[in-house]
């Protein structure tokens, strides 16, 4: 063994760095091999044990101290992650069918969106009016054996009353129910810009349902802190975690003010994260989230406080064009989520952003869970990422920077204050705009959008952004016999009312949810998608084609043998196809006369000269002159950087240049206007 090791002597970082610099042959090391993330974290090309020496969390075991390595000592060996696919259905009967489809396909948590139940509503979600609706939805389901999580919006108490009453009639005591009822008023506030009731009312409901769960339902979580509302608006990983921690503290303080201790409340909180495409960043973010949770718990004097982290795949990076690529995206995101150690996971079907999913897309999404568990064996490992030098270092970086963001919010007066003064929204919007700028320049690549677009693919049909839930119902029922309060008595009365036939609406009226007095309003932070600007260009080109009978076109004037410029020609074609242009680029022209003849016969109003640099020196100026003489109205570009020839070529008739430094989106926007598309 010693002889073998002597053949591979240990080298210093300085030796490696010198070798790397030599291989770069004068190119700057910092520019090519060092990366700066949106989180303001500098990523080096290599990490060593020295980089993580002394990190606090490396001394901790799974289930202890910082919880970085997992909330439980056994990790997934104790219990795998919950397969928590979101279920959106128009009626209780349809929901029941979808539930059984999911359970038969491996789903282990029913993640049910509650909404208005109206067809074509942008939010989707089932309408639950009475206990009978809940029983219809859960018919044939052993609700004491499966977790049920209800995305209720402001209606957590009314929905909980219906569900608990229905469970009782089905013979299942509330103490055996697992899952919970989502309640995140600050998340709703920043996502929509306004609530329909005061925060005092929302916090009272939060306290009442939490108090009831503390007394009666130890396995139900009644508070959710959602980070995905920030992620899907363009936030960084550290912003998402910083805002989660600030919101968590806000809720704990509000519960304390209503007589509930942090030690009693923490077991009833669920953290909801989005998982994006930056694989190592997302793994580290999940691990850092547990660390931050443990720091908050310790600050309140709570020693044993495992956290439930629910993850959902990102909507930010999903596309409506070439939508099947979304399958690849969610697979990588799901892998990161499981390696990071989430407790439950929603893997979005590839057509999720359309507002409608089908049996095929839901089944494919569920099967990813099965592959990660049965084929990858990720449920047989405790802390799969543990020991990776890079991930351990990155976990520490994310946790530190997220904590700084949280401290900055606290110094201003807390999360609510920062939402009201708009500082949170401004910070996220600044990052979002920076991301869009990099997308426009194709520094950030989106397959199917700004890179490798498939012009023959069919776009997902997306529901119009109209929420019909806010429309006034045809009649208003009498309020149920419930007295508003901030303790368990309100929930107990609501359950009794539900058992006696009270509806969700009547309970909502009685508990003050329909009283809009004092309802807050802030600057909204709407969700975005990275591809949305490009999809708008594609939509405009498609509308133009439907109106005129032909998509906007560009003629490539390919000069010389194809072998000289084919890579450049293909790159250039893809550059313009991102906006929906159809490229006529299959022909090679041996001389200027052939190129001009083809142009005069073409209906294209835009042409791009394409060849190698050597040919350009002899051809561009005379070809541009001839082109402008034959077609004075043509917009003429050259593929490549002009260098010292720019002035002469522009004088000959070249209007613009397309190369790696070009802003892809802005140049295409300009040419779409030239073509009459915009």
C-alpha cells in the first residue's frame, strides 16, 4: 500500500493552481474558472478539506444540533419522503377519482388544493361546501393510514372543521389524522398584494387551529411558511431562506401574543421550499434550511424541534413550448430535493404550468419518486450529501448569508414591516431583472426557449389568469353558530356546526373571514417564469403566421462551401428561431450574383450573411452593396463580430451584426418589429 501511495504523491493547491493557469495559456483564471452566483457566493473550481476546516455543523450527527444532516437520526431509513403530488379537481367526485389514481400509483400524501371548483379557474382546486363533499372526496380512502394536506388559503378553520367532522363520521378520531391545513397569510399577501380579511383575523384563526391541534391532533400541522412564493418570483436561494426565517419568527411571535409557546407551536409548522435547477445550490439550501430552523428554535429555548420540509419543483424554469423538457427539469430537481433530505415532495407534472394536468403527466411525475427510491436507492442512505466538501462549504455559505438577510429584516422591524415598505419586493425584483438580462443574452440558457427551440412543437394551452373564486356567490347563507376567538373553542364550535350541516361559507362568515375591514395591501410580488419573454415573442410570431399564412422569415446568404461556416450558420439560425423566425438557410451560394438572385425571389424582409471570417474580407462589402441595390428595403445582418471592418461594412449597407455578444432577446425584438410582427 505504501508503495502504491508513493506513486501518487500529495500535491498542494498552489501546485494545482499553477498547472491550471498554465493550461489556460494566458486566459484569466478568475474569469474562466471562478463563478459568482446570484446569491453573491463565489464558487471556486475546486474545494479541499482546508475549505471546511472548523465548520460547526460538521461535528453534528443526523437528528441533532444543527439538523443539517437530517431532522431524524435514521433519515429515510425510518420513513421515506412522502409522495405528495398536488391534486386539483373541479368536484369532489373528480377529486376522489384522482385520489385513487394517485394512491394506486404510489402517492402517500394527499396534497389537496381547495378552491372555488369552477371550471377554467386559474387557481383550480376543489370546492368543499359541506361535510358530505369531504366524505365524497375521501370515499374509499383509509384517512387514518395516509397523510392528508389541505391547501386552504384563508379558509383553514372552515376546511379543518369539515374534514375533522367528516373523519369523525367515518370513525377516525382527530388524534389519528396526519397532514395538516395550510395557513400562510404573509405568503398570500405578498403573492397577491392584498388579503380579504385583516391580519388580526388571520392570526387569530392560525392560533385557534394550532391550539386545537396542540390539544387534540399532534400529527396535524396548522401553519405553513412558503418560500416558493419568493423563488417563483425570481428570488435567490438565500433570499428564499431569509424570508422564510423572518416569516417563521413573525408567526411565532403572533402565536406567543395569543398564549401559545414556541415549543408547542413549532411541531405544527411546515416549511415549503421550491427546488430549482441549480443542483448543488438546492441540495445545500435544503440542508441550510434545517440549520436556520434549529437556530430559531434554540433562540426560543426549544431543544428538540425537528422540522418538516416540504419541497415542490420550481415553476420559474418551466416552459410552455417544448414542454416535455420539463420532465428532465423536474427529475433533476427531485433528485436534489431527496438528496437534501426533504420530508415530503411534490414533483410537478410536465404540463403543470398550463393549469391543467392529465393522467399521463401525473403518472410520469409520480414514477420519478419510484425511480429515486427503487432504482437509485436514495431511501436507504442517511444524508447522501454528507461529506461532500463542496456541499458542506456551500451549506455554510447559504446559511450564513440567509441569516444576514433575516437579521436585516429584523433590524427594520420584521417581515410584515418589510413587506409593507416594499423592501423585500424590491430586493427580489432586482434579482429577477438581473436574471432576465442574463436570459436575454443567453448567459442563462433555457432549452426550448432561448436555446435549441423546437419550432414544430405544440405549445401548452395555458388557462387565462382569471380567478373566479372572488366572484360574489348567488346567495349568502346564515352564519354558523360560531364565536370568533383565538383559541381552540372556535374550532370546536366550527366542527360542531359542520356536523350539524353547516357549510364552509357559513363557518367563514361566522368566524370573520368575510369581513374585509382592516385588510392589508402591499406591493404584489407575482410569479414569473424565465421563459416568459421568449414565449411572448413566439406567441407573436405564431399569431402573425395565423394572420398572414406564413411565419416571419429570415434568409441566410451562405457564401462558399458549407464546411467553412456550418457551425456558425446553425448557431445563427438557432439565435433567430428563439423568437419564432423561420430560417431559410439550406442553400449555399458560390458567388454574389447567386445570393442576390435568391434574395430578390424571397419574400423575407431580413437577410443575414453567413460564412467564415476569411471569406467575409472579400465578400461582405460588395455583397452588401449589391443586396441594397436590389432590395433597398431589406434589413441586412452579418453573422460574426466585425472587428475593424465594422465602419466599412456598415457604409456598404450592413445594418447590424449577430454574434455571441449580441443581446438575443433585444435583437430579435427589433427584427420582429421590422418584420411587422410587433
